[in-house]
């Protein structure tokens, strides 16, 4: 429609321009006839253009109507389409990318308590505490009869360490104690269960006794000559039952009722 309108305008403009140029002077009969023919041709052209414009409007209206009918037919087909209308199912597509992790769920209820684990290693000894008051002197133990025990208790009042009696003690690897400090009582070849080990092994007997005396809570000590270990006893175990063990030397710094030492050094 736009193309026809432009063509019509150009034709009309060309004709008017031509006639304007030729009618400035008084037209002759021949020129007037040509002008009349041009006007007639132009009128026919205008009518043809108008007819074409009308035909195009009708075609556009028909297309719009057909488009509406086509949409209605498609809707009806979609409603009436059964399984025959559906195509075969295609192959599954490729797996998509992994999504982001979801939010963590709530914690579940606590499980049952597990079995008790093994006892852990002993910790390092704590800081040395203040020295406590000296306790009361206990009653002296009973002296063994010569028929019951051939060992003789040696009592040597002194303020200095004395040579230690090793009767009943068998040194295995590490050297046993050689001196008995002041206010100490010797039990060679014996030990008490339940002692707490010092953190160091490979000690000598004298080193073991010195370590115990440096701890205010250490009232007795077992020295094991097999590995040089040193086992401290506090008030809770110092007077427990003595057991025979030739490779261990037991030394007390207190007197326990019913436990007669082989050697004493009272100051």
C-alpha cells in the first residue's frame, strides 16, 4: 500500500510539473488536447491505485480472520489429541551439573556412652608444696626373734646418711641405693603395690630416694633395679602390705605399725 501511494504521488507530481511548464503561455488547441489526455490518464491511474488499496485492505482483513480461525482449530486439536498424537519418547538427556550442597540438617540425638577407655599415662609431678609439720613419733615395732628372722635391725642414731644394708636385695640392671638418709627405714627385697611412678626411668637407687624426699607428699618409695623406675607412695599406700621382690628396694620415711625395717637411720 505504501509503495502504491508513493508511485501515485510521483506520477501526479510529474504530470502537474509538465503541464505547469507548458501552460505558462496561452495553450494552443493541440496542447490543450494533450493536457486533457494527460488528465484522463491520471484519473484512470488514481482509480486503479484506489482499487489496489482496497484489495489489499480486504486481503489483510481476510488474513486476520484466518489467523483467528487457525488458533481456534489448534486449540481444538490440542483438546482432542489422544495418545496417537504423541510422539515416541526420546532418549534421556545428559545428566545436569551437580547442584550446590544443601543446608546441614539438625543434629541427631546423642548416642549411647562408649566403653571406658584404658587408663592414660601419669602426668608430670606438680609443683613442690610447703613442708608440713613433723608428725608424732610412732610406737617402736616388735623386734623379731632370732629363730624367725636371721636379719638384725641396725639402729644407728646419726644426723648423716649411713651405708645401706642390701641383705635380701638383688641388683639386676641399675645400681641400687648405697646410703640411707636421716629418718629413713630400709626394706631391701620388698615392695608395696599402688605406687605412682616418677616420669624418669634409668635412675639409680640413690637418685630415686632423693626424688622422693624432695616431694612433701612422698612418704615411701620403691626402686626397681630392672629398669631404674621409681614409684612414690603417699599416705594412702605407704603402710599397705609389703611383698617380697628381690629386685626392688623399699624405703620408708615414716614408721608403720607391724612393719619392722631391716635397717633404720633415726636422727
